[in-house]
């Protein structure tokens, strides 16, 4: 294990994971709820290889450093490296901005989230049962702080974007209201 000390966090233990640990790790109910809320925003869940497991990729502008360090503390049991601070090209302004990023390692427990939000691979979709999945905890993390930066696609229609999201979200609201009561 290696101790990492950052200005905004306590000393962090970073270590390697065995194959068995990657297969048998479980998400707490709280963390799963948080990740569902984050996945509705700009959390990326990816599978680096078709035969491997999923990992989480977090990235924000440096102005959101405290928030991302808070998220890092939530997922640190799944991380092998501390956040890093690259300059990132903004695709609208064409300027470089300081950012903060980190990834988890690949774990089998992230596969369920990947399959839920990326059932056909690379394009993120809004699950049709989002009203059943989104809890008050998930809602508290949705979407923080980046807002709606995700370009949603539906597996059920060729119509991409916000209108389809709005229609699906409105259809889910009755079940969401029931689950929040």
C-alpha cells in the first residue's frame, strides 16, 4: 500500500487489487444510488475491453475540485490512483482549461450500471425504469455540478437528444414520485 496525502483529503491508502477482489466486490446501496444519480449527468461508465469489466470515469473543471474530491472519497475503495489535473480542451470555446479527473479500476460490480446505461455499447441511454432506480440519494447527486452535458440516445427510437429524454422522464415521474414518498 502507498500513502497519498492531498490538500483536501486525509491520507489515502492506494493498493493493487487481486482478480478475486475485482470479481467479488459489491456496491453498497448508498454508493449504487449515488452512481445512478451521477450517471444521469456526466459520469462515464466504460468497458475498456469487450471481455473485461466496467470502470467509472470522473472529470470536471478545476472549479469543481472540492466536489470531485468528495466523489473520490466515495469511490476510493475502487481506485488505484489519485486524481490528476490535466488541461482539457473545451469543445465549444476551443480553449484549454484546468480540470480534475480520476478513474476507478475495473470491477464486476460496475457491470450492472454499464449494462443499464450503455446496453448497446458506446452510447448512453436513459433507462426506461429510471423512476424505480432513482432514489432521494441519487437525486441529491443528479446532476452536480455539470448540469445536462449528456447527449442522450434512446434504444427505442432514432430520435436523439433532450426531447426524447423529456418524454421518457415525464413518463417516469409518477413512479419516481411514488418511490420518493
